[in-house]
């Protein structure tokens, strides 16, 4: 039973992720992303990490993908894209791809993956209290850094979206 | 009876529970739609639906007139009409998402019902056991997470219709529902800060919230609507926005968008959107009642246990303290409250005119969100001051 469920959710996650990259239609891609997230949430539930599963659904499936769809509809980028990247974009993406390959290579060659403890995710991600405790003690610095990054992004949006010369938005 | 239930295969149990949800919520949502028509009519001083009648009952002299005027059989007539109508599928739509959208609308609405406790019975030692289909510790978080998926039905319906007004409705829905989710989530945090006193195991369970509101004594029996009125207000306003009800029905907005996201839909697909909307209202009202209006406790400062105790002292009947009676009584009390909330939804509909879209956004981001944050900070400080650390 558990194996069957795991296989189903894993397949859903991976197939969804492939669908995001492979789909030309952006709305289809966003829906594939949604499927992938639902599969991931199912995997979390199987690890007894209920809190993580529902937070994932709430934040990513409930809000982030909906925002993606909002942006897709607002910009209306239906199937008009051609492969017309600038040279710089091609160069940087190639470099990034190389780095990814190198990282994967070293990981396969020399990296040691300790046997994953299946209870670890359940222990921390099952209920609110242990999760929050970890968040405010062990992982306080990453949380703060992430918060700061988001703040920077938000300020950037405010600066970019302000019309030049206009102090106050006209109603 | 209980043994028989426990011996069933988990899949069969799940299937029965799922069917039970559909069998309860679907007619209830349909009845709400009829009630909406009738209540709207009364509020506008017109008779409302009063024609449909079943032949055999029509022969009973006075009852038939009463039932006809009440319009009860319009529920059957509407349901039958919508089921047997031709299903139009416009040529210009994206077929997959067009058919999928009403289905997606139903799924979150029905799934959230499983984690909402709807009643309780008392064991011999006076301990309260909540009645719910799936007892998960993350309780409210599960409701929020799953119900937030409801936005996809509106977005997809609007987008797949491939025409102007549904598209606008879908875009509005996606922005509006996300905006109000923030205030809604923030508004309930004080409740959970208060019930998760230091030294207790942290929980997000809705049943625990009700348990907290049914303690003896003045402060124990105070419903959270009195203790945290601002939280309750923010939650209620966000609930209206999240369920797409007037004055927030931007996605539908007949005045400027024809029918909004469902303009191109007809027959049963169209009615599925409405069943989903009413299911969302039912679940949302249920959650509001559990959080702020004492759940299945009959009155503020009078808990279910008090009521049962009082009844027992009056009648001395053993049947009164039987778990079955207590369970049914609690469900009835809860249901009455939910229906009162549904009436409140309709009452607001004919009281406050629809907002403009920019007003909705302004209210969400510039009024409710700061209010919710301020409210949270205030209660966090107050609770830290009141609840001594162990």
C-alpha cells in the first residue's frame, strides 16, 4: 500500500516537473507545476510531515502558482515565444548548466549520501511546535537571510513600478 | 456497530466517508441556493419562487398552498432542469480546462469538509470527543491549504472560456483571493496563540478551539468573538472575499462582467460552480463558528455539557446523557448556527452594494492587512503578558 502510494506520488511529482519544462503553453506548464507540488505534498504526508505538506500546499499551490497564472494572463504570452535569446543569456545559461553538471558529477563521484533517516522529516515537519522551534533556533540565520532577500525583492518591485516623475498614483 | 466499522478496509471507510460528504453537502448547498432566492425575494418585498409543485402533495388542501408559496419544490425542479439540459460546449474554448474547471471547483470545497469537526459527544467521564471525518492535528491549516486551491477553478474557467468577460473575471479572482488570504490567515493567529498556552502541546486543531470555549467559568466560556472582536471581524470580511460573495463578487460581478468567469458555462457545469460556492460558504461559516462562535455550544457561557447536565436534572432521563443523543444535539446546534451564518451572508448581500475592483484591492491591502498585523501584535503582547511562562 505504502509503496504503491509512494510510486504514484513520485511519478506525479516527476511527471509534473517534466511537464513544466516541456510544455510550450505557459498555462499548461503552470498546471503541471501545480500537479508536481501536489505530488510533493503527498510524499511529505507519507513521511508523516503533515505540517510541511499543508504549508507547501498553502504557500506554493495556493498562492504562488495562482500568482504565476495571474502574471501569465496579464502578459498574455501564449505561444509567441521564439528562441531569440541574447548572446549574454545563452552564455550565462550555458555556464549555469556547466556548473550544475559539475556539481552533479562531483556528487556522483565523491559525494557520500548518508542513509536518509525517514523519521527526521516526520519528527520536525509533523507538528507546529517542533518545526517552529527549529525555525527559531537552528535555522534562524537562513530564515532571516531569506526574509531579507524577499524584502530586497519587494523594494526592487516598488522602485521599478513607480512611474518616473509621478509622486502619487492617480486614482 | 463500531467493530463492524473498524473492521472495514481503510479504502472502503474512505469511500463511505466521501459519499457521506457528498450526500450531506450537495443537497445542503442546493437548498442554500433556493434559500438565497427566497431570502432575496423577501428582502426585496416580492414573493420569490412560488410555482413548483408535486402532483400528489397538491391534493392536500392547506399544506399544498403553504408548500407551494414556500417554493420548496423549486429545488427539485431546478436540479432536474440543470441535469437534463443540453450541455453547451462553445467552439472557441480550451476543452480540457473548460470541462475540468467545474470539477476542480468541487474538489477543494468537498475535501475541506472532512477536517471540519461538526459535533461532539461526551464520554462517561465528561470528556468531549469531537465528531469529524479526518482528525488531523494541523486542522485549520489543512482547511486553509485545501480551500486556497479553489481559486484555480475560477482562473481556469475564465481562461479556458477564451472570451473577454470570463477572462477578466478569472484575472480578478486570482488577485482578489490571494490578497484576502493573507488577512484571513493573520486574523486567526491570536486565537491559536491564546489556546496554545505555554507548556501545552502545540496544536492547530479546530476541536481544541471549541474545547477551549466550553470551559467552565466566565473566562472559560467566553466565545472568542467577544475576546477578539477585531480578529473575528477581519476573518468574516476575508471570508466574504474568499467565498466570492457580495459585496466582493468581483469574479462574477453581473453588472459589469455579464456573468464573470461562468459566462460561457451552462447547464450542470454552471450549477457545479454554484454548489462549490455554497459549499465554500458552508465550510467557511463552519470554521468561523468553530473559531469565534463557540462551535456546538448553544450559548455563550453555556457549554454543551452544561446544557446536557441541565436537561438531565430536569428530566432525570438516562437517554439525555446517551452519547448518541448528545452527538445529534451537538450536530443540530452546529447546523443551526451554520444556517444562521448562511442567512447572514444573504443579508449582507442585500445590505451592502458591490465594491468597485480598486476598492476591493484597497480594502484588502491598505485597510485589512495592516489592521490584521496590528491586531496580531496587540494580542501577542497581551497574551505574553497574561499567560505566565511555566
